[in-house]
C-alpha cells in the first residue's frame, strides 16, 4: 500500500471514530481539506478520489436500517479510464472488513460477472 493510502486510511479511521462534538477540528486534524457539496448538506474531501452524495430517505431506529438516494457521484479524473468510467486499477479502492475489523485493498479480477456462471449451463 502506498504512503498516501496509509495516510488516508488513518485519517478516515480517525474521522470515523472521533466525534465532532468532542473534537470540532477533526477534519483539519485528519489533514483533509473540505469543499461544500452543491447537492447535499455535507462536505466533500479533496483527498478522497470518489464520493457518492446521498439524501436520507428513511431511518428505522429499531434495526438501524438507512435508506438513501444517491443524488450525485463525483470522481477525480485521475481514476477514470479513456471513456470516463472508473478504472479500478487506477482507483484501487479500500474497503472495511467488519468481520476482522481491518481495511482491505480491493485488487485482482477473479472472474467475469454474468458470463462465467453460464459455463455450467
């Protein structure tokens, strides 16, 4: 993992575990620079190459189930291919593994969706 990846994982984890009520400058302390979204009442962060901007549709308190609507998608041009689509080899997304409480970098292609299974027909 690159130094930038490690720095963003540390910053993202910090922002997720520290309450803004207790640390009002947590975004600055994380080293991130925020910009105002045109679509939702939430910031975007220059250091993160992709964002889904969502509106809350409903929240069920008993199950903690959130339903949202994606109202905008933005991506840094550095992670796009020649057709303007996300190129996962350029993006190399990092995801949270809730079973092991770790962050994992997504990687290699292991199959073709909607076609590999047809081999069993």
